[in-house]
């Protein structure tokens, strides 16, 4: 359930950022930077969960 909640939060922030900046120059770059920041967070979260599962299997 935490993944869904986190994903919804990311979507909302990106959506809000998109609405706030769409008519300004550089809006697409701002949105892309924001998505990449959260993508890095999500990948780190997934890696830590996978590492934990591997440790539990040993």
C-alpha cells in the first residue's frame, strides 16, 4: 500500500508542477527534473526492499 500512496503523491506533485509552469518557458524541463528526482527515490526504495529480501533468504 505504501507504494501506491507514494506513487499518487508523486503524480500529484508532478501534476501541480505541470499546471503551475505549463505556460512558462522551461516548463517541460522543470517537470522532467521533478520526475527524475522521484524516479531516483523510487529506485532506491525498491533496491533497499530487494536487498532486505535477499538478506532474509540467506
